[in-house]
C-alpha cells in the first residue's frame, strides 16, 4: 500500500487531495498544527473507506515536522508521496503582506521560514528513504504569484518564488533516481470570499491536478488557472 503525507492538511485542499489519492488506494498521513482538526479529518475519511492518521506538527517548528514525518513512516511503512501546502488560515506571528518596495528582512523572513524552509526540511525527512527505494514523489504548492508576482503580495511571492526555483532544481538533481519533485502553482482563489473579479475554484476542481502531476512524472510544474 502506498502512502501520501499531506503537510498543511485541512478541510479544504488537504481533504480534497486526501480523497483524490485515498480513492486510488493510498493511505493518508495528515500533518497540521491542531490535533482536533486532524482527528475530525481522519474520522471523515474513515467513513469514506480511506485509511488515514493524523500527526500534529508546526512547519515553523522543524524538529516537530521531522518527527511527524518519521511517525507517519513508522505507522504506514513508507511515505511515497509528500505534498507540502501549508496555508496560514489562522494568525501566524510576524505574518504581514508587503509590496516589493516595502519588503524588509523582518517581513520577508517569516514567509521564507514558512513557505521555503519548511518545505526543505520536509523533503530532507523523506528523501533518503525515497532514494533508497528508487521511487517517490515530492509535490510543493504555492500561489500563482510565484510565477507571475502580484505587487500586494511582494514578500509572499518572493518566498513562493524561492521555493519554486528550489523545487525545479531539485527535480533536475533527482533525474534518473526514480524520485520526482514537482511544483504546483494555484492561480485562483480557493473557495468563496475572494477579491471581487478574481477567478475562483473549489478544492475538488484543483485536487486532481496533483494526481496528474504525480502520474505524469515528465514535467516539473503544473499551473491551475480557472
């Protein structure tokens, strides 16, 4: 049985991705900060016939993230697909938005810690076993601004752009190893409540793109546009 570990699991994209892979026979390891939220997701997936377990961790607390992935591997035997898409739906200390001319070390660093450094730590936790097995998929999500930046998200997009660059380069390094790294850019507002005139999509519309990218393994990037 293959396993996907979803970092940043929640009732939106995380649940949709879990269903996408779980319905295809994957076990699901859910990683997020709140145990109660994870327990609810595990119960919901269980009613749909999907085997899942929750592992609390904070991407800003890198030892806890590594420990959660190690616990997931111990529980399921392997992590065959890693999906990294944490999103700060609740307040995160130090998180602000800034246009490029107002970017500072102080408002850039939290974004880089959350978006980029957390992803690097997650990959380091699972990559050695994937390389040994000669198979594995690493998927990392950002907004569309990592490719086509939006001024109001100058510091956010900078962190996403750094992650994208690293993922594409990691995939080049992994060529021929059986392990694949891919970047997913979501260029829409997910769900309701977005800015007026901004394109929207549901998590269920977006989630199949992750399966397609995992299965394709001949492209390092996919962009979801409405």
